[in-house]
C-alpha cells in the first residue's frame, strides 16, 4: 500500500517531466502529435494523483498504521468523516492534496481552452507541470506521505488533534487550497502569453473566470478560518494578524488588484505590463504563503513546525520562478509597452490606478510587518514582536481609504469627468454619507475611526444604490419594461459589473463588522452557583456545572441564564471537552447568543467541579455578525458575476462555462449550508478590570512559550482558554497595578524581565521602521504613480483617431442589426 | 479524446471504452474479494480501481498521438485563430459596444469620448466581420475547386463526388463560383491529360483544346 503510493508519486513526477518536455518541444517544433501527447500526459498526471489520493484515503479508512502519516493523524475511534479529511490534516498530505487539486484544475483549464487558445496551451501545460513537479519532488525526497515505520508498526494511531475535529477545520484548508491553487492557472496563462508573445487581451479573458473563482474560494477560506477562530478558539475575536493568516491575505490583496486592473486593460488597453507583473506577484505570494506555513520561519498557530530543508527547497524554487517570470517580462517589454493615455485625474482609469496602489499598499504593509521581527532580529539582534495592536493601529487609515475609494470609483467617468458630471454623480452618495455620519455622532459615537467608517459606509451604499437605480431606469427607457424586469435585465446584461457592486456592498458589511470591534466589552468573573456577572446591559447568572461523557470525550458544561432588565433572554452552556488520548488538549466550547446588533460570547477557561464554580470570560461583540453576512453576500455577488453570459436569458449556456460555475456554486452550497450557526447556545463574583489594566494587557505579549504559543497580547491570545501560561504575567501586572505604578513603568519593568519581545507594539527608533518604511514606500509609490500618469497624459494621443476608418455603410448597417439583436 | 486522434473508423471498441470496461470488471472483482471490510473501504477500493482505469485511458491519450502519422499541423497552431475564435471575439466586441452605450446613458462617458471609443470598437468589429466573410468565401472556392478536380478523376475510386457542400455552392450567389462551375475540366483528346478549364492548348502534348467533342 505505502510502496504503491510512493511509486505513484514517482510516476507522477516522471509523467510531469514528460509533459513539460513534450509540450515545449511540440510548441517549438510546431508538432501537433507532440503537443497532444503532452496534454495527454497532463491528464495522466491528474489520473495518477487521483489514484494516489485514493490510496492514502484507503489507508486512513482501513487504519494502516504502518504509514507514519496515517498513524499521526488518525486512530481507530476517529469518526469516518475525520478519517477521510485527515488526508490534508498534516504537512505531507497537504502537499499531496495541493498537487491533486492543481492537477484537476489544470486539466479542467486545458480541456476548456483546448480550442480557443491553441497557441498558449503547450506552455500552460509546461508551466503547471513544472509547479506540480516541484511539489512532487518535495514529497519524494523529503516529506513522503507514504513513509512507513521501519520496525515496529503501531497498532493504533495518535488521533487527530481535537481542535481540528470540527466542521470548519475540515473545510477551511481545502477552500484555502482551492484559492491558492486556482491562482496558479492565471499565472500559467500569463506566462504562456509572455512566452509566445500573444499579449493581446485573449489571455486575460481566458483567466478572468478562473481568477474570480480562485478569489472566491480564497475569500471563503479566509472567512471560514475567521469563523473557526471565533467559534472554536474562544478568545472572542476572529483575526489576530497571525503570520499565516497574513500569508493568506496577501494573495487576496493582489488578486483583488488584478481583477480590477484587467478592466482597465480591456477598456483602454493600458497597464499591460502591470497586469502581467501582478499575476506573477500573486502566484509568488501563494507560494510564499505555503512556504511560511511549512518552513517554520515565523511562529504561528498554523505552523507545521520547523523544517530547514523544506525552506531551502522552497526558496530555490521561488527565486528561480521570480527570475524566470520577470525575465520574460523584460524580454517582452517592447510588446507590453503600449501607448497609454491618462486624460484626467478625475477618471475611472485613475480611480483604478489608486485602487491598485492602495491594495498593494495593504499587501506591502502586511508583508513587511509580518517579516519585520525576523528582519529586526537579523539587524539588531533583538527579538521583537509585531502584535495585533500594531496592525490594527496602522491598517485603519489604509482600510478607510480603501473603503472611500470603493464608493468614488463607480461614480467617475471613463477618460474624464467634467464638473457637471461630478456634481450629478456625487450629490446623492455624499448626502448619504453625511446623513449616516451625522447620525453616528448624534448617537454619541466618539471613536473617530468607527465614526468615519460608518460615514464612508453610508457613502458607498449611496453610490451603489444610485448605480442600481439609474441603471434600471436607463434600461427601462431602452426596453420599455417595468422597473423590476429592467432591474433583473440590468444585472443579467452586466453581470460582472453588478455582481461586483454586490461584492462592494459585502465589503461595506465587513467593514461595519470590523468597526464594531471598537466597542467591544469584556468581563471575567469567578462564579459559584447563584452568582451573577454584569456586562453591558446583560446579567449572566451561573446555575450549575455538569460532568458528562459520550465515550469519546468527557464534557464539563456550565448552565447559565442570561437576563436583561430582569427578563430572562436565554440559557447558555459554555463547556470544556476532554477527548480521549488528548486530555491535555481540551477544547473550549463557546456559548454565543447572536443578534444583528451584537453577540454575547461566554467562555469557561477554568472550573472547579467540586465547587460547581466556573471561571468565565464574557465578551460583547457588537456588529460581528455583519462580518459573516458580508462573506455570504460576497459569495452571492461573485456567483452572479461568474454566471455565464447567457444566464438570465433563459437560454442554455455554453456547457464548459456553465459547468464551471455550476460546480463552483454547488461546492459553495455544500460548504456553506451546513455552516449554519454551529456554536452551542446557550456562564461571577467579580474581577472588574480597570481601563488601564485592559489597556496594558493589550500591549503586553504573553511569553509563556508553551507548545503552540503564538505570542499574542495577554488579553487576546487564541490559545487562552486552553493554555494558562498567561497567569504568571497577569499576576505580575496585578501586582504592579496594586503598587500604583504608571503604565510606562510597568512596561519598562516587563521589558527588563522578558526582553523587548514582550511589547506588542515595537518601540524604539529602529523599530519605528516597521511602519515608517511601508508608509514611506507607499508614499513613494504614490509619487511614482503620479509621475507615470503625468507622462502618459502628456504623450500625444497616437492612433486614437487612426482607428476610425470610414466604414462601409453596408457593413455598418449589418453591425447595427447585430447590436440590436444582441439584446 | 482518443477518437480525435484515430484516423481509421472504428465501428467497434474505442480504446477508452475498453479501459472503462476493465475498470468496472476490476472493481467488481476487488469489491467481491474485499467483501468483509467496511462499506467505506469497499467504496475506496472501487474508486482506486476506477482511478487506475483512468490512468490507463490517460496513458493511452499520452502515447497514441506519438504513433499517429499525422503531418505537422504547424499552420493551424501558429494561425490559431479558428473561425470559432473570430466569432467569439466579434461577440465580445459587440458586447463592449453595448456596454459603452449603456455607460453613455448613465453619464459615465461623454458624447465625444463615446463617438471616438465606439468608433474604434466598431472599426475592429467591421474588420473581423470582413475577415469572417472573406474566410468563408475563399474556403468555399477552394472546396469547389477540389470537388471539381477530384470529381473528375475520382471515378477510379468508384465514388462520385456527392459533397453536399458542393451541391450547396451551386446555389451560392457568387458569380465567380458559378463561372468556374459551369466550365468542367477539359481532357485532351489525343493524350488524355486533364487540363485546366480555361486552357486552350494541352499542357502535355500541345494539342489545341478548343474543339471539343
């Protein structure tokens, strides 16, 4: 079984090499048989990976514990569902899963485009095969999933980590991989276009849908990760700027930038070199993300561990890939340099340029800040921590700028907006923004970032509403139907645009959810039965503690009642589960009460069964459900944008397109339907922390160094309910506060004891580079943008008039007929 | 897939059908042999066997093209722009024009810009339409020529040219075609060489072709 699997991997590697060689040779010699053989080999690779995958899954199902990987991530008591999905639970299997997905995606891409882009196909095959070969090589020489125990075969497995035994954790990796792997396809197309020199828009059109699908899966994957962190880890938050979280975010930024800038190329033929570079960068970032997770160069809750050999292999591959890709960009520079014109700053093109600038600013900042501790240690020798407060602080301005741009972009005209134009377009949205902003101020909101966020959200919603309304009216005029039909027809005729607008609304919802976290309330209490804790407008009364067992785990559940103004709202049951064979890693079952306005969130990190007492941490998270709604709406909007051209025309769409989107939608339904609220529904005496205490807890990093420690601030550590390493530092902090020390003294004392890494926001002159450099680079980027744009606008408009040759009137009439029939 | 590459007509088995059948038989045997195991394991075995069948089909797809004696298809690959691709590009251009008109109605494009941008797009579309027309025209002419020539000599094979395309072309309003069609190939009376329809002297023996029986 294990040798079969290993030989399949070896065979896959050889076949991949064959495919690459055949395709390139066939393309160079223009020999059809060679190319066809290469394509066949590509399909063969997919078939072999399917066989290899089924071998490993079979091994999991039958409990073949002679294979190390199976032994590590499964045991006989594990439910079937988790046995199947342990395939991607560990490092080796996840690499094989990556190759499997890539081979399937690649085969689909080749099959769909086999007639339309014949000249590109051989090179696409070659590129994707090379990537697959790299990952296969990793497995063959270093991380073999089929590796066996040489001597004693264990009779049972270790079992999957209980933290991973839940629905979200099963779905989150494949969704993320689908996103990452999907982004390889646009890269392959882009490189093929560069290599062959066919640099017109055709490669863009081929990859547009792929990029959207991959982007969708990446977004959903990130969302699922956030939901998991929120519901399973129990620290009350959903994003902690963990290096690996950031690694997943980076290609998302660049892919979003790419999706926008292709529109400029399609409309105006501009930004061709930029688009190609973006697609290369996106692919590089997906590799980089994989590398970060698996190499151990950053400490993270996601880390598989340290692996220098793996790091080296990845580094070599990434560097070679960059040299190869950008080498071709330089080689094809003459073809990529088109005449560009930017007529005005107040134009849609300029808005897209700004959009790209800001998204890359986000990506650059996150990347730099994530790598800064490593960088700083190399330069100064001091280990520092760049924690969530730092990210939250510096990302807010950038995020707000992005939000407002989302509203401005659609309002600007192509080429140039006149003043009358501007007035006409901007009045309503600005009014909306002012209205919302005024209301928030009137309601007493004084946090500037949240207030601005609400105002900008109002602005964006105003823009999008106006777009839908006016578009429907225009269509009503031209087609003479009623408003509703016009609206549906509008969306049907411009799926990409209006799907995109829906996605923008989803982004607004996300930002609203993020803004809510500024009003978070936290409380912790030690409660015996009958005691109550107060938070916000809620009163939580602890009733009892029960101990039950279901054969797989022991469950300690607290029975709590929530009251508001004396009226009982609901009962909630926070719990801790101790799984067999993993009693040292109990899971925290969070109790959440969800409403649109806020979440009541109760966690029980500690308990005393003999006393029936529970030590609970209660959080009120305002507006957090808008984040999940935002993700749902994002998926919906993307599906609309992805629909084939003929959908809504009630005609049968072309099968490959329809099949692609149908599969994507089915997959998404399968993923998101069961993801309906899973957390249970349904636990002081007192510890009332002072404001200063909370503030300092946000600034001090836990240095417990336990297994899986992620170096989070004391108040925010996702490992908190399980790990109690923060107790020592919390006690110390309490002592300092009791002594009456000021914040600065306390922080200095901590630094003296634990080193500079204990501070969440790096201090010191060198460390201020952590934000100075990205912001500085962004400023430079902006200047470069302005300079390039000015250069473009001063060029004489060559060929602009040259394209209008006198049309044959008969041809013109035919064209008008066809245009009319199109609708 | 494989049918594309096989040149001879196969009324019986396609290779991939053979593999699918082998896969089914293999899966049945394997499932029978493993009947004591859990359902999930049995399903996995079947899937593995099918995967193996898939490997076989793909392997065939890989190596069969190498055995085919088809000549280099360089022109098709380099040219790349099949008729379907041209049609598709035209449709996309038309949609772009429509989108531009919509933007103008929404006030996102000024009148002057609209005229210029749509003019450019229309010119491109017109060029494509001309290309599509021309391509169709030449193709028809070439097919007619071939049909005409093979139709005369092809009596040897015992098959007369009953090409429906040929028949259809007779109804085409193309004057040139009709002229060509109405002039059958001339055979020299003395040496029996087939000559071009507009030839006046035989290219082999030089005999005058004007007087015809």
